[in-house]
């Protein structure tokens, strides 16, 4: 069994997300969310270490700077610059 490396529990969530990469607005959908990050699907291919500002509809995540820390064929993992509750 693989040991989970995350510090915070992830919650399954299907919500619209709007990200800003420099001057480009990108729409996506959040598949899961934790206090420190999210997994987002989108038609855009972002790169590791890209910095985006994300707002997730109907959540506390509004204008949070985030770093792309994982990229898969399904989407990307983002690490928030700060916890959602900070």
C-alpha cells in the first residue's frame, strides 16, 4: 500500500475554476481540494513551476497565488501559496 505524502486531506469537489497566468485567463474544473492545494482539469497545458492566480467558485479560494507542482494527461496539481483558512 502506498503511503500518502499529503499533509491535508483532499475533498472531492467539482467546481469551476478561473486561473490567471500572466495576462491569460484560463477556465478549468477542480476535481479535488485541500487546504493547501487542488487538482484542476483544463484544456490548457501548463508547465511545472508556472505560477497562476486561482479563484474557485463557491469556496474560500479567491485570488490565491498557486504553483503548478504536478502535470498529468488529465490535469494539474496546484500548491497554494497560503492555506485556504489563512
